[in-house]
C-alpha cells in the first residue's frame, strides 16, 4: 500500500529532513512511526500524502508514484489515503455534521447522499449524540473523532495520522486507539506517527518504525528483500 525507496527530503536552507528512508507498509498493516520531535515523522506522512515531493528516491501509495503523479492528479490519491492532522484543522463555529459534510461536498458527493453518509461516519466514530454541537464546544477527544470521521469520507484504503493522541488525556487516547483498531480490523492500513512510547508499548502487536534525525533506525517488521 505504501512503499518508500531511498527517500531523501531536503528543505533549503534548513537542511535535510529525511535521508534515504526505505520501508514497505503492506495491505491491512498497522504501524507506528516513532521518533523525537524533528525526526522526520510529519515529513514522511506529507510525502506519502504527496503534499510534498522527495528530493530523491520514490514514494508509492495505493498505486500512485511520486515520480509519475502530477499535482493535478494528487486528488485521486487522496481519495484512497485519509489524513488525520495533529491540530485537527476543523472549521471553527461549525458543527461536527457540518465539518464532515463539507469534506464530502468538496469531493463532489451527490447532495442527497451527503447527510446520510455524514451521519454514518459520525456514528462510526461514536459521535451521533454530539453531531449538532459546534466543534468549539467539543472535548479534544471528540474533536479528534470528528477529524477522523472527515478522513474517512472516501472510505480510504490507508489512513495516515500525525500525533493523533498528542493533545489528549489517557481516556481519550484509549478511545482513539480503539477506533483505529476497529478500522484496522476492517482491513484499513494505518500509519500513525507518535512520540508517545508508552502508547506504542501498550500495543506490541503492531509494527514499529523509528526515525532518528531523518534516518530509519529501527523497523520491527523488516523482512528480507524480495519477501511478500
């Protein structure tokens, strides 16, 4: 589903954010992307989402290549890859329903389908009872659930999440992880960037990729080259 091959990303004049990173996330796999602040986690997710392009090397995601996919074609990739931002990026003053509905509107979904799909997505993330509340009045965990519902509008094959529990308390963190586990059980691939090592330790069943100063220094799921 996702494959990085010797990916390097430079941001002049700041320097190099990633250096020859290679890994392969397979269909239906759940992996944590760990590392300290500035290690390259967000850069990696942005490259997979093709918000940025590598300086060298190749990123492949859901059949799309960073070398072959034009900027005008990126929207096709993003119908297959959902993105959960660390800072939520919700529309202030709008309700949970309006935030998710807007994400559907911009995809060109038929108007008659938007409300039913919005209700289904909010129910999926456990927010049916809060759907009419302005997002400003929701808790951090609830806002993160709205952001996840929005990322699921196109039934993506892959979900990328950037520090999705970074601003949440333990209870909300457990709720978000339970939601991710449900998505994983349905066959969705997930790549979750986090600096929370305790969270990673609580889920030893999932793969761990560790970045340090832009280099991949550990991969618990590494296999021999050429393996499936």
